[in-house]
C-alpha cells in the first residue's frame, strides 16, 4: 500500500545527509567529548561545530546554545531553571504541554501563573501581556508557532514588552525552527527552545538558546557539561545530526524553500475546501508557518477520520494523544473558541521536506469520500436530502 | 465502501478479545484492533478513600499496553478511541443516580448497549469495517424461519455473558461476531498460547471497571466531590412491613435487597432488607420468608428472538448474573411493561437489575426490574 506521511509536526524523517553526518559518531569517532585524549578531542570538535551551526540558525553566539534531549527538556530547563517561589509567570492557554504542564505544576506548587487567552485566530494580544505584568513577574513564556494550527505569535512585540519590563522572555520555537527564519536578537528573547526531530534531525536531541548573562539553575546535577547547565555525557551523534539539520535548514531558507512549502500547503488547502463542504481552516487570518494547516470537517469525529485515512495509507493527526493513545479534545482549538464538536472534527495536515505534489494529490483524492462516509454514519449530520438506502 | 473482509475487534487487553483478534487474523480477515478509552483511572485516584491508579483494570494503561502488544505481535493496525464523554453520560451518571436512589444498577449492560455495540459499531463502520467482533462468551445466529437474529448462550456455560447482552438490537446483532461462543475458557487460553500471545496466562477481570476494589461508597464520595456536588442525604428510617419504625440507617445506598448483615438493630429473629424506598429513604426489613416473591414487572424491555410478545410465553428468567434461570411465564401488560410470574417464588428480586428471558439456549429478550 502506498503510504503518505503528512504529520511532520509530530516528527520528521532524518534526512540522508543528516544520517551520513551522524554515522561516524557511533563506532568510529566514539569518544567522550569530555575526555582529554585524541578520541575526546575528535568528538568535542564535532559537538562544537554543531553548536556553531545551531547558533547560525538562531542568530546567536555558539556559547549561547545548550544542547538538551529535546524540546521538552529545553522548555523545562528554561522554566524550572529560572522560576522560584514567590515569582509570577505569564504564559498562554495554547502552549505545548511541555510548557503548559510545567506552568501548571509551578502553579500547584504555589507559584502565581497567568494563562493568557487567544483570539479566534489563535493569537495572544500583546496588550493582554502588558496588563498581566506584575512587579514580581519573572518569566513570560509564549510559543513562537503553534504545533496544531501553525499560527505564529507576534513574538517580537512580546520581546519588546518584556525588555521594557525587565522580565525574562522564553519562547518555545519547536514548530518554528527551520520553517521560518528565527533571529533571537530581533525577537529580544532570553531563552528559546528547539527540537531536532521536528526538522529532520533524529529524535532525542534539542537545544535551548540562553542569552549570555542569564543565570539558570540546572535540572540535572552531575558533571560540568554544557557550561554546567546540563550535566550528562553529550549525545554526540544526535548533536551532530542536529547541527547538520540546522545547516541544511539555513540553506533551505536562503533558497526560498519556505515559499515553495507554503504554496504546496495552500494547494492542499484549496483542493480540500473546494471538494468538501462544511469545512474550513482553523487559524485562517493569522500568520502561519508554511507547512501546517488545521481543517475542520463539521459533523465528523476527527478521531474516526484519522483512523480511516491511516487505514488507506494517509498519516495525519488530530488533537493531542493522551497516555493511552486516545485522542483528547484539543486545548488549542478550544482556547480559540471552537465549540467542542468542531474542535473534535478538526484534523492537522503538516508537510515536510520529503512531501511532493503527488502526496498532496493522494490526500486530496482520499478525503472527500472518507469524509462523506463518516458523515453518512454520523448522528450529527443533518442531511439535506434523503439518501437511498 | 465497507469491505466485507474488514472486521473491527474490540480489544480490552484481556485474553479473550486478544485471542479473537488472533483467530480472525489467522483466518485471513483484515482485522483492525480498537480499544475504547472509557474512563480515566487517574481521574479520581488519590482522592479521599480512593486508591492510587491501579493497574489491570478497564482502560488502565497496562491493558492498553497489552492490547497494543498483541496487535503488534499478530500484525494488525490498532487504535484507541476516546469515548470518555459518552461513558460518563450514559454509564457512570446513571449508575450514580440509580445507586443513590436505592437501586442496584449493573453498568456492564448499559456499557454494552450504549458504548460497545453502539458507539464502537459506529466507529467500526466509519472506518470501513462492517462488523465488530468481541471476546464475549455468547453466540449469534440467524433464524431463517423467523428472519431474526438470535442471541444464544455459549458452549461454556460457566462463562455465559448473555445476561449482559440482552439489550442488543437486531441491527447490532447482525453486525456482531462472538467467535468464542463455541469454545471453553481453557481452549481459549490454549489458542492464545498457540498464537504466541504474551498475555495467555493473564487473569480474568471481575469487578466493575471504573470502581476500584468494588468499593461503590468511596467511588460515589470521590465522584460527587469531584463534580462539586454534595452527597445527598440518604439516611432514613428502618421500618417493618407493617410500617413500624424500628430504627435508623446510615443511607439507602448502603443496602441491597436480601442483605442481612449491617442493619444495626438487634431483634429476636434475623432481619433482611426487603425493599428500599428511594422517595421516602425508608429501608423495609422483615423475615427471610418475605424476601420471596413470585411476580415482578420489567420495563425498558428489548426483545430479540420475537418481534413482540403477543401472548403469554413460557420462559426461564435470570434476575442476576449468577442466578440460575428459573421457569416463569411472561406476558405483556403495557406498552413497555412485561409481567413475569415465576413458577416458584424467587429470593430478593432487586429493582434496578436486569431480568433476562431464555427459551432454552435462546435469549428471548430482557428488561429492567422496576
């Protein structure tokens, strides 16, 4: 069966160039980057080259890049590394669970947390942020681009507000990195998280940008790795992969591949909306990353559509999976004001570098009949005309 | 288009449904494994009187893990579908309401009617499977002479689950497979071993899935507290059959019909709970002899082997899961009312429980004792 993968916001395949770059660091150059001998020096060099590549991707200095096990650790390090009891934290209601649940945990431990709402397009109002600031506000953490809708927040405005108020600003840029240019100095953020596997590096590696002069308590205690910010022997092959993927992403952005991606996504959107009625784009009207579209198909259960499409070879997703793998109603779409039925009827399509226009055609050919079948069997669907049995 | 060869298997993570999936797969069917996420075990965990989330129950992560492992082993696609909202609305809330009004509900039948054979069948059809197979011990057959789908007792009488399945409609039965209906439990385990299923020796589950440890009282407390609802006043009087007040009780939900212990009154002869009056919160007690009765009425009936009950019919009637079906005559006495007259008086007929009518192995239908 032909299988098409349009769930690249969940994870992406490792690019062949990335895998090639990583391969020598498993068996051939296996040294511990902290060792003083030849073997250690070899891998130390590779780690530092990767740090430079990531710094280029983010527009910062290499010394400001801390490698982590992924986006979740980077978010946790930023939040728990800064916030102490008595502090106030501001975040939004549409964050990834890595930020949202970290903030909820702080809240349960007695830290004051403000969860800013979003409008119907999924945007946080900078004025809301301004009004939420308090004398004891320590950290503002608002995501760069949303994983479910692709909606891009006005992070530069948030950065200005935080700088004026002398408050730390962290942004989870896991879904922005490689999709759109990121310049941390222009954003004016102090901390920014990225994750390797969202842009063709392997799973298990990520990084946190930490502006020079920012004091962070580590999450782990041990050796003095990563300038004592992240104890534990470096995941050298992963870090090398992340560096290579960052390098490729910089080139791709320079070549305008983001524009090509956007036109492929727009074609997908147009084809779907043109062939399925009672459907629409969530977050339309807001700036979005070029690879993501989140579409509601009224009168269906998104869960059933995802399963139907998977059985036919198309991988897409909906909401967030809970620990059992069951789908929970999306907190992002709910926060945007979607009624529960519509939130449950929404599907995310996210493109990746490997996707072709043929993949988009495959998806747009499958969808109308699949949606129609679900609607026929849906108790919610108020049919306009009786259908012969 | 639905594919006649595609079948959804309701997988609970237990031996029975896992074996069903493996059997159908071995027959060359296109099997899709589905597990219903019905209740979040962690939701009430840790509240007062409630244990921490326990493994080995319906919807526990361990069961989903087991089901997923089976799906991987036999090579079928597998999905967990979330029906927590429906489960709470159609099973948990009615259970709580019934319990607080002094009846003894059986949530498994409600779950079968509203979730397993309704929602799950809908999902199955939506994803392209025409029917659902489960690990229930029961049989489905088509009766050509009457043109009706029949629900029949399984070969392994000790595992008979037809009591919980009396609510299935003709449409549901026509799309349901019970592949274990002709097998015994040891045979099923043997087959599970043969298919290399790691859970072949997993013990059977027993209690109500969302009530840990079978402790209803603590469950009700924790659930109502979570909902921000006050535990209603259920304490009241203990009265005799002639209306004499002989004491007080701590709450009607603490009693079931037929119960002897825990009445908190000392009298010469042993007293039994005869009746629980939800409206006046009275618990009627009396002699063992008063527990027996020959007649009862059922409502919310569902008939399976016959379209309607036009004339009185001789059947055997089961009034509890572990009850030996007893000979009786059923007759229609109202639009949705069936009067059951037993040949011999039955002990502790309990409102809220299901009564299921059998004609030999065939399930005629059933209803809820009112």
